[in-house]
């Protein structure tokens, strides 16, 4: 239930950001490390927000995976100790 609520909050925030971004249709120049592009502000907001969300999810998943591995190791150690007694 907690995960579903989190996903709903993220989707609401994303839709709010896209709604705000759609009101900004001015063109701006964006300089990348190797290129330069003319983008609308709404497109730039959408792209940067999406990239930020993806990076955040990847970091969260890496942390979750690390904790999951530690939990499995602790459970196996606990089972081993329980067998010894």
C-alpha cells in the first residue's frame, strides 16, 4: 500500500510539473558538454525532471538491493546459529 501511495504522489508531481512546463513555450539555448540545442522551456523542464526521477529511482533501487543482500546474509547467519543451539 505504501508503494502505491508513493507512486501516486510521484505521478501527481510529474503531472503538475508538466502542466506548469506546458505554460512556458519560450525558446532557450541549452549548451551541453558536446552540443548546443534550442529547446522550449517546457521541454527542458520535462526532460530534466524525468532524468532526475530516473536517477533517483536507480539510486533508491541500488540502496534497496544492498539492504536486501544484507538481510539475506543476516537471515542465513541466524539460521546457522539456531541450528548450532
